[in-house]
C-alpha cells in the first residue's frame, strides 16, 4: 500500500485531476465540442493516468522488493510473477 | 463533434465509468489497499480511456475525412497535420 | 506507397538503424551483457520503430485523404475502417 | 544477464525475427507496397519488440530481485531507481 500520508495525498490529487478531466470532457461533449479538441483532452487524461501508474508502480516496487525484507526464493518468484502480470499489459 | 445522440451517450457512459474507477481508486487508497491491487485498477482505468480514445478517433476521422466533403488540397493538408499531432502522442 | 525517393530513403535509413540495433543486441546477449543494459537497447529500438510508424502513418494519411482526390462516401468509409484497424493496435 | 542458454536462444530467435521483418519492410518499400500494408508490417515488428521486452524484463526482475540474494536497503533503492528509469519510458 501507499506508505506515507504524502504519497497517499499525491495519488489522490492525481485521481481528482483525472475525475475533473472526465467531468470537463462530459461537458465538452454536451456542448458539441469538435472531436479534435475532445481527443486532445483524452490524451491529457491518459497522461495523468500514466503519471499515477508510475507513482504507484514505484511504491509497489519499494514495498515488494525494497528495504531490508529477506526474500525467500518462493516469495520472490511469486512477487515477480505478480509484477510481470501487471507489466505485460504495457508490453502489448 | 460526436454526431449522433447514441455516440454522445456511449462516450458519456465511458466517461462515467472512468470517473467511477477513479472514485473507487480513491477509496481503495484511503482503505490502505495493496499496491498490486491499485495497479490492476489503474490498468483497467487506462483501458477504459483507450476505449474512449478509439471511439472519438473514429468519429473524428469520419467528421474530417468521411462523407462526401470535397477536400481542397490546403484543407486536407491542415487536417492531416492536426491528425498527426494527436497520433504522435501514441508513437513515442 | 511512400511517394518520393526522399521518403523512401528516410524510411529505409530508419529500418537499417533498427536492423543495426537488433544485431548489436544479439552481440550484447552473446557477450553476457546485464539485463538492464539490454532493456535500454530494446527501449531505443522500440523508439526507432515508433519513429518509422509516425513517418509511414503520415504518408498513409496524405495518400488516403490528402491532395484533391474526390472521395465517394463508400470509398471514404472503407478508408476509415482500414485506418481504425491500424490505430486500434495502439489504443489497447 | 540472460542466465540460461535457452533464454539466450529464445531472445536471439526473437531478434532474428525482428531483423527479418525489417528486411522484408525494406523490400516492400522498394517494391512500392501501399502504406496500409507497410503499417501492418510495422505493427507486427513492434509486437515482436514488445515480446522481447517482456522476456528480458522478466529475466531482469529475477536477476535483480529474485532467488535468495540478501538486499541491503541501499542496494534495493538503487535497483528500484534503475527499474523505474526503464519503466517510465512506458508510462508516457
């Protein structure tokens, strides 16, 4: 999990930005905004999602592989399988 | 812009799903959910954003290049520059 | 198709770079290079592939939708379906 | 590094396929193949590169975080920074 209050706050701020972008997109659609403008807003929302992904991935790696936790071989293997399941969605 | 009421409704349904996913992620962070679970939810939200992108891109192409609009060479060149500016964010 | 000799030359230069990167990667694997180094080389090769994609996509859009070709509605619809089939691989 | 002969062989097979795809693309360009066909071949080459990335990433994770290596906190922190530098290219 996200360890510090600062990390949680950063992630929640990103999520609220994404929600704001989604709400703005809804208004833009209702107002008949051109598709080019809608696409640029969606690209920005996708960028915000990728930023959130990078932040949580770093916390995940520190949680899973960091500090001085002694990893048994089995535990490590399971961790790595879990990590690859997530990363494979990016290697398509 | 998104032409038909059905297209608008479909896009807004996708946006509401993204907002729901962002709200659920915020609750999960507050509840101390593990990072692996958070990452899977973010991957799902990214997938929903990509789905919205594909839908609006198709409308954009039909608006811009479809039907029987006669394209002057200059008009076409401007359209294509605009299209590439959007697509380049995906070819990084 | 790629219209001008310059465009063809540019695309072929990119392809030869990709081939060179693949050959260098093979040598690095044989030499026992660490995975972090291999990953950075693969990221560079992926970037070169994306660069080639952007170049050919622009030519494709100009070929398909540019200049003063008069598009019949059916012709346009087929073009757009074809374009979306290619783009959807990026919106996953 | 890629540990087993089998892993090396698998990665090299993937690289040779990518080289073959690049060579085929060069021939297709010289032969004046249409851009839609070229784009489909580039998408396939990109898929092969992503497949190679996934394979080497998994070996990298096992090398770096796997088995029974005792991680000192500093060593772990450096490993994770290195891992994130690679992954960030995917979270753009």
